[in-house]
């Protein structure tokens, strides 16, 4: 018989007690009263134990989609420990509740920890996409856009935070956003350039294709990786021949992402090569080719609808 919630929360804070996965699962979908109990108990738990619990809850939520710890993760957003706060942001990754915008904006602007600000910027990217899809009210759109732009324009901000803000705002089809992406690409800073390539993929504008094709030949494997992935997102068949060449790349991850991109783009040449790679002596390439062909078949089956 499960312990009453209050008793379990008291037990949860005891460092000498190992964390039980089954008991933690019982914290899923807590009622408002249950969340109040949790909030009060949480404040009394030692930081190292809170970190341990937060990490375990994120893992549980990833492993079992039926578990919902959103209420707990919202409580943890205000935790004074950066590691707990970052775990809370990660745990809320699929949450599209508009009331999450304000606490994320607060963390982006006010947190003293650059890792928290960077994580908050990344999380706001989900709402930038919703804004672009017309699924946010104007005041929420303005709040998301302005908070990310302030971070990007702040030259005193940590470069990692600015990078994540550029990536986050990239789905927005705005002239200012395209200018930001272009500036990052031309910056000469490799980290910013990698983020710019990622942002081009999210921006989904064919104007970026020449830059992406160029970066498929970059000396940096991360640039080649992001460029190949971005070509897949754009879905332009002009990238197919270059992606086929990239499957001979020296970097294993670049090879696999190129195959995945071909699965996104499709077309006769891509299909022919994907079928050819089903006979590759490299098991990873065979599996990637099989998955790419499955994706192409699934998408083609949807076309009549």
C-alpha cells in the first residue's frame, strides 16, 4: 500500500534512502493540494538530493510518456540550484502551455547562471515556432520575440546564451531574424556559424541553400553535420548529389545524418542510393538507409491526403 503523499515527501528528503523509481512515479499528475505539499517539502530537501530527484524525474518522463511531472518541474523552475532548474526546463520540453512563457522569460533575463539563461532561451524556441504557426496570441508573440532579441542584442551577454537565443528565434519569418542569422554566419566565430547553420534549417527559407551547400564541404565536421541536417529540413533536391557524396565522409555522424537528410528529401536518385546502401558492409549505414527508406515510404503514403 503506497505511503500517504506527505509521509513519502518526508522520506524523499532523507539522503540515506535510495530513490525508488516506482515511488517517484507516484508523483505523476499531482493535484493542486499535492503540489502545495511538494513545494513545502522541496524547500527542506538538501541541494544534492534535489539534483538527484530532478534528474531521475526527467529520465522517468522520457522513458514513460504516460507520466506527467509538469507541475513538479514548474515548482523546480524557481529552484536556487542551477542544475535543478536546468533539469526542470528539460522536463518541460514538450509542454506548450502559454503560461510557461513568463517564467522562461524571467529566467532568460534574470538568472545569474549562464547555463540556466541558455537553457531558457532554447526552451523559448518552442514558443517561437508556435508563434510562427499562428498559435500564440499577439502579446505572447511579442513577449517571446522581444526577450530573445534583447538577449541577442546584448553584447555583454555570454556567447553561449546569445547562440541559443539565435537558434530559438530562427523559426520566425521576419526580416530582422534573417539579418541576425546572416550576421552570425558571417561572424567568423565558428560557434556562431554552427548556430547560424542550425538556424537556417529552422527558418526553412530556400535562400539559405547556397550557404548550406557550401558548408557541406567545410573543414569542420560539426558544420558539415549541421549543413547536411539543414539540407534535409529544407527538402530541396538540389542538395541530393552533394549529400550522396557526403556518405563517404570520414566522420561517422556526418555520414549518417547525410543518409537521414536524403530520406527527408526523397526523389529517384536518393531512393536509388538508399537502396544501394542496404547492402553496405557497415551495419550503421545499412540501418540508417533502412530508416530513411521507411520514412520516405511513410511520407509518400500520406501524399494523397
